[in-house]
């Protein structure tokens, strides 16, 4: 692992991605200090351009401070990105591992179940779930988690299947180790690297789905979110470009940072690439 | 006339490799109408030389000294463009793995036609077809006209290699480079391909540079031998001279390591069998789609055999004979369709989970591939400990057991805390043996346990297995495709073919008077057989 860490740290994509992500985390931490008030408060005249006194990035149609919105919005984006990915990993990895390890019948049933989910367009299902369950941060996490797990499950399944066919797994079975022990201690550790990489990419896509939901007005009304800000600024984009541009940039940079980290992780955790 | 003259060749490796040069100061010649064998163990740099000739060295590795004179051009100094006009034309190459060397999505006839088109330009489809057909006939492919339309997966390993040879011959090369062309093939197919290469070499009056690790193959086809060790030439000369009167100790050691020349083992024990297989049947069906007819492969048809303590049974057969499936069925890693496995009289098939676990403790297996049979993320000591721990040993006891066995198989106890990738193939196989024996088994199944190893390492591992077997009174089942190895270790040999037992005999009897035609063919196909028996009698009379 220390080898992988060193490769990751030396990887240019990893360093850039990590730096941007650290800045986003810094935003989360500094939001209550720099902008102690609620980001929903109307603190200034509406539609002030960036650089105005008291509003570094300008204000929106209601006179809310965009900079404050972006810093506070980082909390929502990161929480939802991480929490829904965790949920998706939990479902996906568990089901995938069972499908790959438990034999033909379980495999067939789980694969059919995954296919049901894969035939429904992701985003439509997420909208539907949030609309039915009423928008709140928890329903959004649940909805994004539910639409993101199938690819992770498929990846886990195929990884587990290929590792389980290797001789050392058979040898472990001959050593008298139990199935659960073999799965957890021999198969999963060897299957994990691509799953971690895919998981990091899922964080980025979750952030994008959340932004899209908020843009459509399905965000949690108690939290300021980047997607909501773009949605709100969309009507005045010709007069006040800054109201949409800055939150858009924030989404763009965060998603790209996480993708870069994923790419670096991919190289660092893949022994064949990293050793050459 | 000298066709190829390699002078003082050095090939540099990138920093961090185990040595600075893959090969250094290597010189040898290939004359016209001659077969030169480059022989050496893995890591000796023999393939690097072949790849350097055609400019196929992997990135980061380059020729950094010497010259490769081929018909007046230095292959090390020409442009990529000039090299392309030579490659596949005046020099062509055949590779080890005939499956991966052919494009899986293209008909084989078209692939050969492409090789012709590159160097001879477009021609009429009918002319081309006739040309390919003639080549296919030359390399002994059956029904050359129809076979042109086949895809690689429809052909057997030997047929694929014949297609590769046809492709290599398509532009009448002066020099043919063959990089371990028979290593991936069964012994009878190997024999056919060797005969083919030899006869084509004569009829085309080509020079052949033949790369192999198997000194038996060398004895069969070489005119001149170049022995390589760790990137330097150890000995070179006419084949008869080098093989019969080697001057260097390394060459002698290589010759002596070839298995299958020692005295036959006599079956000592006739006691009650520990493990018995009765009337075993197993067929695999693969469904290829909802409506396609399922494909069936018979892995075992009425197989019977037994082993008792101190007894070694070798199961010999070509690929697809069902020998590995038999090993897995014995351990119930695969369930048979019918028949029974009896361990000390009790049926293994009817055992519940608890009993099965106890049985598996008594029957251990060592696998073929030393690279995939150890968990890459576990320290090897930990891998060995897992077994005793699963049967209730404490952490400290398990560690003691592991250290004892590491020491016993010839690795220092310090090896305990290292990872599998830090060991060579032979060392890993020793670790696997230690892992199996740490459970104090009564039965040891070795599934091609030495096939992936160099001959010299092979001999060491076989010795180790023999010692351990007699020390612990193990019943051993040794699965191999190599009759030479079987002869080295087994009391009895069971010959399998397509899931059926051809014959089961005492080793000495089987070698002296094989009953089935198939066994006879297997025996005749052993590379270097006549040479080694001649060598043996020379040694005995001396």
C-alpha cells in the first residue's frame, strides 16, 4: 500500500485533483467563519456584478451573496456525493460479491435484478424517487444511491468471479478455510482496487446528479446547493452571467478533481502499470 | 555462406532490473541451410536476441553494442522502414503461443494472404488463393482449400502453429526465427511440428534460428548449439560435440537435469489403498446461448484408480485428457456426475461439510502455476499459517509450523515475512509445497507442479517431493503431461486420453512394453529420446 501511496502522490493528475478537492473541503470548513449568516439571506442589492463592495462574486436576483452560496453549497455537494456513493458501494459490492461467489442460481437471480435497474434511465428514476418521497437531503442520497449501484455490482461480480477462479482460492479451500473467510480475506482484498477507482468516479457523478436535481427544483429546500443556484440564475443569464457561472465552475472543478483522483488511483492501484 | 552473423551483441536493460544487460557480448553465426539452437533457461536472454533481430524489443530495452549482420546489412543500424522490407520477407518469425499470435477475428487464409500482399503487392484473388493453398499443403494442413476459410478458434493448437509457419514461409525467407514454437503444444504435436520445421528447412534451404529451453528438442533438430546462461554464451559448437562431450559444467548440468533417465522406482507397498476412485464419470456442458446446442466435453469416462501410503501414481495425458479435472474431483473441488471417491473406505461424495473439511486436511494439492497459486497480497508465512489456524492452532503454533516447513523446503525462516512477488517460480513452488504439508496430509496431489519450471529447477523440486514423500509416507498423485517427469517420480503410471484410461502399469513395464498405441506414440514423441538413450549407454560403457 505504501508503494501505491507514493505513486499516487507523484502522479500529476492525483496531485491536481487532490489540491482542488482540498480547496473544496477548505470551503466547507471556512463557510461558517467567512459567511456566518445563512446563504439564503438577502444581504445586498440584487444583481450586483462580481467585485462589488461586500459581494466578491456578485449577488443573484434576490440579492443573495453568490460567494456565500458557493461556500455553503460545498457542504451539500460533498455530503451527497460521499454518502450516496457509500450507499451505492454498500449495495453494489454486497450484491456483486454474493453473485460472483455464491454459485449459479444466486448469480442468475442477482444479475436479472441488476438488469431491471439498468433498463430504467438513471436520472428519470432519481427524479421519480425524489418527487415521490418529497425532496430532502436523505431522500436525495437514497435516490442517487439507488441509481448508482448497478455498475458497481457488475464490476464487483466480475472481479470476484475472476479472482475466485485463481488457484490460491482453491488452495485456501483445501486448507480448510470457510467460504466467508475465503471471500473476505482472500478474494475481496484482491478484487478491491478497480472497485475503489469506480467508486471515486461515482462520487463525481453523484455530485452531478444532485446538481441536476436541484436545478430542476428537487433539491432540499433547507440547504443551499450549486445546482439550485444555477437553476435560480438561469432566467437572468443574459443580464447576470455570474449568478450561473460561478456555481457551474464549482461543480465542474469538483467533478474534475474527483475524476483526476480516480485516474491517479487507477494507476497507483494497478501493479502492472505502476511498476513499468 | 554465412547468413546471419551476430557479433559482440549487447542489449541494455533499464535501470532497476536484476542485471544491467539482458545479453552481453554474444557472438554466433547462422549459416545457410542450417539449424542453430539457442538454448538456455528462462531469463537467459535468448528471446531478447530474437526480438533484437527483428526490432521487436520492448520499450526501454535497446541494443547498445555489437552488430547483427544479415546478408550484408547491419540489422541493429537500419531505419524502421528498411527493417520493414526485411521483416516477414527475408527474415520471418514464429512465436510460442499460436493462439495469441493470430488475429482471432480474421480467417486464417486471409491472414496468410495479407502477409504475401505486404511484400509482393496485390494479385488476382484466384492466384492468391492458389498460393495460400499451396502453402497450407506444404505445412501439412488437412484440406487446405477449406481450411483457408476457418477462424483461428476452429483450429487445434498444432494446426494454428502450422498456419503461423505457413505465414512465415509465405515470402520464402532466408532466415526463419522460431521462438519456443513447440513449448505450448502437446508432446505428440510438438514432435510433428519439429519434424515439419526440419523438413521445410531442408526443402527451402533456409537458415533457422531455433530458440528453446528444452535440451531434448535441441538434440532432435540442432546442427549447431549456442548455450546461453544469464546473458552470456557459455558454450557453442556443433550439436554432436556440445551434447555428447560438453566442456562447460553449466552445459553438463543442463544435460543432467533432463528428467527421465534415473532408475525406475519399484512400487514398495501393496498395502490397503488410502484413496480409491471407482467408475468415475464427468462431462462438462457449456450452454452457448438460449437456442444453441450445448457443447459437451467428456472429462472422465469410467475412470478407476487407487493409491496407498508411500505410493506415487502419475497421471499422464495431453491437454484435454481430463487429468486436471481428475485431481479436482479427488478433492471434491469439482463434483463428478457418477462414480465414487473412497477415502479409507468412506465415500468422499457423501461427506457432510465437517467431514469434508477433515478430509481436505488429509488431501492437499500443489498447483501448476506458481504465480497464481499464492495470494499476492498475503505474506507467504501468513498464507501457510492460514491452514493450521483453520484447524485450531494458535497464532504462535501456526508460526512455528510455518517456519519449520519453510526451512524444510529449503527456504530460510526469514522468508516468512516476504510477499510472493519477491520469489522466483521454483521458490514459489516450494512455498506451495510447504503450505500443503503444513497440514500434515496423507495424500499429496501435484497438478503439473513442475511444468512451469526450468529443467534444473524441475529436478530440484522433484527431488524435494521424493524426499518428503518417503519421509512422511505420503500417497502421491502426480499429474503431468511429461512422461519423462512421470518416470522420474512415479511407481505407477496411468495414461489418460479424452477422459478415458488408456492403460495403468508399473512405470518400468510401461516404458519397456507399452500396450496401447497411444502410449507408444507418447513415448516416441519424447524429445531427444534416442539421443538420451544413446548418451546413457555411452556413459554406462565408459
